[in-house]
C-alpha cells in the first residue's frame, strides 16, 4: 500500500527510522499533558511515517470556510483547495459508510489539478475516530513509494483518539456540540419520536411557528439540513 511524506526531504535521502511504540507512548504522554494538539499529531504522523497531517471535525464539516479543520500542517494552498472536496465527499457518504470508516484506514487520490509539494504522493490516507460523542477524520500525506505498516495504522486511530480525548484544547472546542437549549433539546426529542410541528406545539403549549424556529435552530447548530439528519445526529451523539 502506498502513500506520502515531508516536502523538506531531498529525494534519495534515507527516511529516518520511525519511533518504537514505547518511545511514542512516552513522548505522547508529555505532549498530551501540555495540551499541544499539533505536537501530538506530529508524533503520531512520525509513528506511521507520514509527512503531513490534517485533523477535521466531522460534525462541523458542513460549515462555511475552514472552521471544521482542527489542526493541520498541510500546505495552506492544498488545504484551501481540498477542503471543499473533503466536505462534499463526507456529506455524500451514508451513515453506514461513516461508521465503517472508524479506525479503518482508507486511501483516496487528491484531485488531478492539485499541486503536491516535493516528493509527496497524490494518494492520501484517511482514518475516522471518535472522541466521546464527537467524530473526527485524520488525513495523512506520505512520501511517494512509502510502504505503510497496516499494524501501525490500526493503532494510530486508537492513539489519536486517546490524545484528542486528553486534550483540553480539543475538549473546549467540542463544547460547541452542546449549545442546544432545553427547548431545542425537547423539540429534538419529539421529532425523533415522529411528532409533527403541530403535535409538538400542542405538547409544549407553544405556537407551531415557534416550534419550527426551534427546529431550524437545531439544524443550524448541528450542521444538518433535514429533520431526518438532525435525528441521526441526535442518536449518534446520545442527545435523545
């Protein structure tokens, strides 16, 4: 299986020996204590021989711009060009495909018009992982011709989830998941129960228009476009 690496390396140079698991665990513990997300991702990238990392937060992926990208050392022009395609591909994936991608490395090709730096391959590796209720996607670039260790890639998802869950910085950012008000959560619960806006209005004793405003707010905050998507989000994140 092939992939990509550090644009600063000169072609023909010997690649450095990746750290052992024991070395990684020691360094990872120190980086996690410092709440340094980029440092932990650099360590994990080195462990599998990756040159560049990009960590995206999937529940924010439908937002405009690059807000859903948590941390990345990909060249910025590459991030700006590829980010819309990452979001589009994720949105097109079924819920089953998203679940199957968790902790399972997958490989894709960068678009043909993308300029990749140095000896970096056009192929990249993606790995889904969960941190509590939040789902993330880790994308890795490697040096052209590098043979990946499938064993280390499988470990990578678990180690990345550990590092992310222990990071105060990422935990603070994850608080955006829980900005739903009590009324919004009530409406979300009742639409998950199959109730219409009129029925919810009768149950809660408020107007149908107010219910629709709450539901619109729920979909905006959760990055969903339909009631069905909002229900799926709520189930996935244990909100109902």
